[in-house]
């Protein structure tokens, strides 16, 4: 393999990609690579994966769908993190009375 030609192909493919972080779809490979996995990468990495035959560029519709799914997953993770921060204490009436009476300043 001529490395000069290989890297020139990568530069050519990278120049043809217009967006800074394209979405690529993995291809099945002989070494166990799983097909159909979407991932957002840099233009350079996308070009290398395309030239190596391990991925193809996602269509604009596929990119939009993937980004919407990522946004929904991010929002759900933020909600779960916020819910984990909420602390609830269950007190009996006696415990509540003791708390209220203990917080009043003593007279005298």
C-alpha cells in the first residue's frame, strides 16, 4: 500500500465533508465490527473511516434523527441526575413536633 496515496484519499474525502462533526454509520468488518452504529466524529476521523471502509457518511435525514435521539437522551440523563438530587425524609407527627419545638429559641 502506498501511504502517500492513502493519505491523499483521506485528505480528499475530508475536503468533501462540509460539516465539522459529521455522523457516520459503521460497516460490518471482518474483525468483528458491527454494522449500523451511528457516531458523530471529526471530519478527519470520518474521512479515515470512510477510506478504510469501516463507515459511510450518514444522510442529512439520518443525521437529524441521530442528533434528535442524542438530545432526547441528554435531556433524560439531566432529568435523572436532577431527580437523584431530590431528598425526601418521611417523618412521623411526633418527630415533626420535636423538630419544631427544638428550633424555637429558649425564653428567659
